[in-house]
């Protein structure tokens, strides 16, 4: 067998082995180290998205995550356009990241349709005689969502919304606000059309004659489902607080626990020294568990 035959036999094997792997190992299996902002060049959008993903996985700070995500999308946009984004363009990306960080409710606010808005009768901007922001996100719904979220912070003991320790609570609060927004929209519909039951055609006879029956307003069904979701989320929030208290999460930190145990041990030692009888103090008054 000559060298040319060996080359022909080796080439398919090497091609086959390489075809079984992704073309870019850097994209599919990046380093476990947390990449810096400089690792994402504008000319490599795919590499930028990979750095974004692993930066987020490596950092649980919501504020920093939004910053990293905004920078990564900005670099991707600048790489595809070949020029630097304007201040307004960067602000739009930052606004998008901020909205999506709240879950689905961040993008749930409707787009203002001016005088054709189906909720115009409940719009405070219309009632105040202000110009409606047609084509923009409804500031009224954004405002009431923020109000519903923040009014629960005190009762849940959340002083800093950006604290990673409260990430699950904040997710549930935004979920709760989203369901409340659905119910608010339903209430506006019922205000405009308060009929709970209407007579509608539900079918026809074999001869083609229409059949009518009383039909419950479907808005009520939507409102009821959203109400059940609200109840479940509230129960989950309460259950979370109970579980944290039971586990001692909110009681004290490990350093405080050790200090209390040390103080209790010193107190027992003094009682032993002052005890007259041997049975006044027992060695098993308390035990320390890992």
C-alpha cells in the first residue's frame, strides 16, 4: 500500500470524526472561567452570546446580570451594524433587558392605541385630558404593575429588591402582578359591558333554524382563572416565608448562632462551678447539631 492509498483511507476517517463534533468548540463548550466584557468582540455575535450566558450563570446579582446582558446585546448590535450604537439605541437595549428581567409581565403592558384603546374608559391620561402615547407601551399598566409589586415588599421583609436572596420572591411578586393585571383588564370589560349572561346562538336544528341559549360572559371565566392563579401565588409566598423561618434563615446568621452557643456553654460552665449538688446541672441540657 503506497502513501496515496494511506492518505485516501485516512481522510474519510478524519472527516467522519470531525463531523461528529460541533464546528466551533469555543461556542459549544466554552471555558468554565467567567469571561470578561472584552471577551465578546463586535465581530463575533455567537461568541458574545456564549460569554453572556456564562457570565450570567457565574453571577447571581440581578443588577450586574442586567448590565452584562445589556453590554453583550450592545456588542452584538454593533458587530452586525458595523458602527457604534447611539445613546438612544443603548437606552432601548437597556430598557428591554430591564423589562424582560421581570418575567412575562415586563412585556405584558399593551401598546397604546390612542382613542381606539379597548380600555379607554379606565384610562387616567384620557380623563386628565393628556395626549395619549399612541404606539408606545402603556405607562398606565406599567405604573399599576409597579404599584402592585412594591406594596407587598414591606410585609415580605424585602428592603432591597436587587438582593439575590429575594430573587424567587421578586419573581413571584411580578407573576402575581401579571395575574392581577389580567383581572384588572377583565374588570374594565365588565364595567363597559356589565352583562353576566347574554342570549346567543349556540347551534342550529337539522332544518337550519338557529338555536339560542343564555351564555355566561367569557370574561368571567378568564377572571376566575386568574383569581385562582393569584391565590396559588399568594400561598406560595406565604409557604416560602414559613419554610425560611422554620429553617432559621431569617432568624440569625451562622456567626450569630455560634456566638449564642458559646454564650450558652459559658453559662452552663458557671452553673457547674456554682452548683452545690451534682444533679443540679446535667451535661445533656442542650446539644449542638451540624
